[in-house]
């Protein structure tokens, strides 16, 4: 009987230690790697296609950054933009968004399958351990509202992204508990970014190595236990170098984990 109590007590102490570590380090389950635009495939990037997420899921990724743009009939589909990406992936030079039905019926590069938000929702239902970091190119808050309103059953698999501190209260009010603050789109003074990092409850901060005051922002995030991603990294040695500086993870096209080791596709 005594030995049973001792085991129970030891288990409780270990659980408390883990909880304290989580509290002190701000750990919320962030992965080291996020598959950028669904991840790379066949040496191609920015595909955001069904084949892309299927492959990278098979390679072990469970977190996917995906690009969303609005169609002419006001639906969200997976494409980075209606200019360079539209031309490269669909050989379309119009630079004007099609309606959603036309989009899914267009021949895509390498015979890949384009996806609407509804297609992605169906995929997520069959992959409940997958998570999507939504990079909505325009009307970000409206897009996040659309996801919550029309697809509440899988909205918890979405991680919201904000590009300006003023978006944060609206996004949290929508019920998104995991929020990434991404610095690539909006330019505001470094002091304002630091203040936001200190005050907001963030799942992570995401920035590029060319970000102004990169080292200072990284230090602020580290000081306040905010997980930091750098985008987009495809070199394992560069990743290790960034980690030595205090970076926690990366968005990547071609790096994945295999048997506990990082490898390149």
C-alpha cells in the first residue's frame, strides 16, 4: 500500500514539474516545423494543393501554413495571389479572380488539385490531428469570421494570424485561442511591436530574418516566453544557427522530421 502511495506521489510531483515548466516557458504545443504553403512538392513551392498537403502529412507534418484568397463570388480558396501564383499555377494572365466553381475546374500545374475552403474542411475532418495556420491575404478578420461562422466544427483546427495589433481583439473575440502575430505584411515602429509582444497572449511570433530590428524583437520575444518562427527556411544548418540565437521554429518548404532527425526532401 505504501509503495502505491509513493508511486502516486512521485507521479504527482512529476506532473507538477511539467506544469511549472509549461507555465514558465509559455509552451502551448507549438511544433518546430510548419509546412509553408502546405509544404513543397516535386521541387515546387506555394502550391497549396491537395497533393501538397497529402504528401507533407505523410512525411509527418501536422501543422500547415496555407494561403487563402477571395474569389469573385466571395469564397475563400487556397492560392497565394491572383497575379504571379495565378499565372504560374494555372497559366492564367488575367489577374482577376474567378468564381469558386471556375477555380476548382481549372487545370493546375503538374495536374494538382486546387482546393476551396470547403475542400480543406473535408480534408481536416478526415485528418483531425492536422492544424492550419491561415494566411488570409485580404480582409483577414472577415475571413476568420467566415471560417468560424460557416465551419465551426473544425474551427479549433485553425490557428489565426494577425498582421496588426488592432486585429487582435477582434480575432480573440471570434474565439480563436491560438494567434500568431506575423510581421511580414505591416510596417509599424519596433517599439509598438515590442509592446504588443509583451501584452498579448500569442501562440507565436513569425518574422523573416530581414525584419528590421530582428535581434531586438527576438530578444523581447524570448524574454517574454513567446515562441518565435522564422519564415521561410529550407536549410538545416541555417535552422540550427537561428536556434542558437533563440529562434524556436521555422516555416519550411522542404525540411521534415524522420525518425527524430531533420532531413531535406
